[in-house]
C-alpha cells in the first residue's frame, strides 16, 4: 500500500538505506518540510520512501528514493514513482539526481540522462528526467 507520509516517518528509512551509520538528522535535506513524501508499506512495515519537491523552474524533483535492502527488486520504487507521476500529471517536468549505479532503473521508467555526470558526496550522479508529455512505463 502506498500513501502520503510525513518527513518524520520517511527519515528512518532514508537514513538506513542512504546513510547508514550517520545520525538521523543527516538524512534530512533542505525543502523536506514543504515536499510531499510517499511511503510503501508491506503490512505495517514501511519499506520504501520517496519525496517530491517543486523546483524553481516549474518542474518537480524526485528526491531520496530509498528501499530497504531486503525489499529491493520487488517493484516498490517503481510503484512510488508511478504514484508521483499520477499525482503531477503528464505535462510537468519530472527529474532527479540519480546515482550512476541506478540509471538503468530510471531509464526503464522512461527517464533520460540530461547533461554531464557529476560528483556529489563523493558519489557519481547523473541528472535524469521524464520529458513532459511522456507517459510513465508500466
């Protein structure tokens, strides 16, 4: 089941997946308190989270998609993104800063690389986007 959640609910999964060993506060990013946060529940356990923030150019950015390792490759991340895309509709720019290792996942959802790869927090990233008017892939 996917539902909208609070940032406080999302932070523990974010921290466990993206920044293990760091304090919970390390998982919070600017804009979290005005973003929409989505969570996938397997029964009562929150197993996947993702956040959606409006950017300064009229688009929306997927931020901090995180799925518990034991729950990866079960379609949870895809389901969160599809829910987000339904929420924003087909005509709004949807993008993210994807870890290079996850680019294939985003490409399967119809997203394309934009610009050049870059390094953030000592990890390689590439901006990915779903062009406006492009339906999400099932």
